[in-house]
C-alpha cells in the first residue's frame, strides 16, 4: 500500500510540474511587446511576476525580451482516511526579462 501511495504522490508532483511549466509558455507574448502590459496580463492570470531589467528605461517604454517559468507552489493532501490524494495549486511564479 505504501508503494502505491508513493507512486500516486510522485505522479501528482510530475503532473503539477508539467502543468506549471506549460502555463507561462502560453502566457508569453508572441513577440517584443510593451513590458507594462505583459506584466499586467500575467498578474491578471494569477502569476507572481519577477521582473529582470536590462537597462533603466521605464516599464511603459521597455520591451519584453523573455518570459521564463519560475517556482510552482502546490500542496498534495487528502481530506480523510481512505480518500484519494489531490493536488492544489497554490501559486506560480514567472520571470519577465525587459530592456
């Protein structure tokens, strides 16, 4: 039974990692864009955004040069004895490079 539980936790963690890495790629802009708007869009989608600046231009004049996935925070738990494990996404971080 312990092996089955470990396999379930491992599978859940792997699924959460794949989902976490796929999100920022879909949210990334298709080309250079307004950094301020991109950051706002990502925050509206629920991401915690960390900005890496190359230069000192204001964000409304800067361009996005990259969006990279960061840490995904999740919790795997069950609600009682005999219940299935469930994974809840707590938060996702993305890094936005602007110049």
